[in-house]
C-alpha cells in the first residue's frame, strides 16, 4: 500500500465538493513529478486531502477508487488522472504550521516540493498526520 496527499484550493474543489459528488476524477494535473505520483497510485490507497492557498491544512482522508487513466481534460500530451472517493473528515484539521513544527514530518514532500499537487508520503508521515488530527488545535 502507498500513501498520498493531494492539494486543492477549496474555492476550486473542496472536501465538501468531494463529499457531495461521492467520487471525482482528479484531472488537470500538468506537472511531470505529480504525473508520476498519479501513475503510482493503486486502488484503495489512502489519500490525505489538503486545502491549499487559503486554509493550508489537511482536512480529510480519501482513497483511490480507480487507478491512472488518460485525463479527458488534456488537449495534448500523455497526462493521466485517478478517481478519488471520500473516506472520512479528520476530527481536527492539521495545519501547515503543525506539519512544519513536527520533527517526524521535516522531510515530507509537502514542505520540500511546495508547488507539487500530488505528493507521495511514507507510511510514518501518513500516520503522524492522522495522529495529529486526533489532537485538538493542530
């Protein structure tokens, strides 16, 4: 099993939108490193859902519902998307500041590649964020 984090501006597509839709194609990714990550996703892999820009916090857990396939929004090139399905809202969102302040997360891709919209996580990083979500005020 692999672990992932996807970033979305909540004004463009939020966790509430995914809950409403029940499933979505994660389209529009036009970065080569993110494309490699999309291709690495397997059905059932857990995915942390991060609200970027205005909120800067991990808000929920989704899962990969369909593995990589041709992105229907791509006009040219070899771009892919996956389907994501909602799993659970985190009890307490985990802020970017809390992630930055956690020694176990110092090398997380979210901090090293700040513009990357699909980030691979280690199991330990994933579990640490989930643990932080159980503590209020993180």
